[in-house]
């Protein structure tokens, strides 16, 4: 009898050791309960967000920014923008890296027109979304430390991170945080509010992440067509006029005109443009101090 009790209690003790008591798990759950700061509460009050919805939104806003892809902007918020972008030059930048595409242009800058550049780090930086950054595009052959395939899946009918997506122009380090702001406020946000969470409004500046950047092979010196006039070019970025329909009429941006009168901090003091190079190991490295967002200090870096 005594032996059985001993054995049983031994089993019980080891079970507890292995699986915990459950009491602990409950305590952990309680600990995880999200407590909003006064600022966060004021923000949600202003947008009239239901209490139930606040915890989830604030979790996204507090996490480090990451790239989410153009598809996340489509579907119920910016469908006409997505469709227009899909048919715009930036919605097809990945294809240009394939053999046989734009032979003449490649030959002119001494690139090999028969080479496959779809895994070449230098090219990926300017032809895809968020390459070498959190949540960003990963080329074929990418593997996790454990050897799992982590390459970005590509669906030719739905362009996403493999192209120059929305986030390459509209975000500092990915749109995950300000997407939560836009959704929570149902579009009723100020420039300052989304800027705080990583949106950028320095449009003319942001183009120079790629156009006329010192690392692009397609410089104005090579051909006149690479000269960059922002006012002319911006008209071709997403020509939404043709994409409004009955189905998406509710996505018209009601606050757009009001926002146009505001001047964002990024418009007053544009953000830094990244400098980068390919290191000895063939990896793309950003030059220290040139990133527009400092993820350690959680601060934005403006041009001096
Ligand atoms: C610093 C950014 C940057 C890098 C790096 C870069 N590109 Fe581009 N690429 C651009 C921009 C910007 C354009 C559009 C230029 C324009 O039309 O004014 C472009 C255009 C192109 C075009 C079309 C040119 C034409 O006239 O039709 C091809 C092809 C191309 N890139 C291939 C590549 C390949 C291959 C690599 C890597 C070896 C590469 N690019 C690296 C920014 C870049
Ligand atoms: C190549 C850069 C670029 C890309 C890519 C891009 N945009 Fe834009 N977007 C702009 C510029 C520039 C403007 C401002 C145009 C103007 O001033 O008339 C703008 C304006 C907008 C606006 C209006 C903002 C406001 O409140 O005034 C929305 C919404 C928008 N873009 C959504 C998107 C979405 C969604 C995508 C992806 C499907 C996208 N954009 C891709 C550059 C870009
Ligand atoms: C992440 C890199 C990147 C950024 C940022 C970027 N572009 Fe581009 N852009 C490209 C590439 C690559 C192409 C080449 C597409 C092609 O030739 O098919 C291109 C092509 C274009 C074209 C088409 C040129 C033509 O006539 O065929 C326009 C217009 C344009 N960009 C405008 C802009 C504007 C305006 C901005 C800033 C608001 C901007 N781009 C920001 C990479 C970029």
C-alpha cells in the first residue's frame, strides 16, 4: 500500500514538473493581459474604437515594424490603389530581373541579358519589398537556421512582396504598425498619428531610395529616360481614377483633403536615404547610420 502511494506521488510530482500545475499557466495568461497606457486610451477614445478591439490593435502597434506586403492593403481598404499599382511599373519590377527581359537596357549598363538576377542581393534591394529587413522579401533558396525553406511564395496573379510594393514608398520600415492605426481609426487619422507608427509622407525624397540612387545601374547619365522629375512621375504611380466601382466606392478617402493641409514631420525634415553595399560574403549590408529607422532606439533618422 505505502509503496503504491509512494510510486503514485512520484508520478504526480514528475507530471507537475514536466507539465506545470496549470495555476502557473493561468497566472501567465493574466500577466499577458494588455494594459493600455493613458496615451493609447486617449487615441482609441478619439477614434471611438470599441474596448474589445483595442488589445489586439495595440499589440500590433507596439511590436517592431515589419513588412506585410501589398496584398494586406487590398481586400477592403485600398482596392483601387492595389489594382492600379498591379498594372503600374512598380507592380512588375521582379520580372525585370529574369533572363531575356529588357535586353537592350541591360546591355547598355553592361549587365548580362541572359543571366537570372532574381536572387542577386543588389538587384533585390530596389526591385522587391523589404529585402533584408523584417518581414521583407526572401528569394528562392532562403533557409532558416534549421534548414527550413523560408523563400517568399510568389503567385503571378497577385503581386506582393516580390515587387516594389506600397511599403517601399509609404513606410519607413514596413507597414505593420500604421496599418493597425488606419484600421482602428477607420481612415480618420492625422499625418502625425501614422507617422508616429512608421508611415512616411516625404514622397519626393523616398523615390531616391532607388531612382538616381548611386547604386542603381540606370542613372540619368546612361540615358535621358532615367532622368527623374517627381511631379511628372508621381502621376504614373497609381492611376486610381479608372479603378473606382460600385463595389469599392465606400473606400473613398474621406479625410484625404483635410490631411493634404497638414504638414507631416517627414515632409518638414525628410528621412535619411539608405546607403548600402554588397559585402565580401555577397550579402547586402546597410551602411551604419544611414537607415531611416533605428530599431534599437526606436527613433527616426532625419536628413541633416
Ligand atoms: C538602387 C536601386 C536599384 C538597383 C540596385 C537596381 N535597380 Fe534596376 N532599376 C532601378 C530603377 C529606379 C529603375 C527605373 C529607372 C527609370 O525608369 O527611370 C530600374 C530599372 C531596371 C530595368 C529596366 C530598365 C529599362 O530601361 O527598361 C531593369 C532591366 C533593371 N532595373 C534590372 C536590374 C538588375 C538586373 C539589377 C541588379 C544587377 C538592378 N536592376 C539593380 C533601381 C535599381
Ligand atoms: C512608387 C511609390 C509608391 C507606391 C509603390 C505606392 N504608392 Fe501610394 N502614393 C505614392 C505617392 C507619391 C502618393 C501621393 C500622390 C500625390 O501627391 O498626388 C501616394 C498616395 C497614396 C494614397 C493617398 C494618401 C493620402 O491620404 O493622401 C494612398 C491611400 C496610397 N497612395 C495607397 C497606396 C497603396 C495601397 C499602394 C500599394 C498597392 C501604394 N500606394 C503604392 C507613392 C506610392
Ligand atoms: C524600391 C525602389 C523604388 C522606389 C522607392 C521608387 N521606384 Fe519608381 N521604379 C522602380 C523600378 C525598379 C522601376 C522600373 C520599372 C520598369 O521599368 O518597368 C521604376 C519605374 C518607375 C516609373 C516608370 C518609368 C517609365 O516611364 O516607364 C515611374 C513613373 C516611377 N518609377 C515613379 C516613382 C516615384 C514617383 C517614386 C517615389 C514616390 C518611385 N518611383 C519610387 C523602383 C522604385
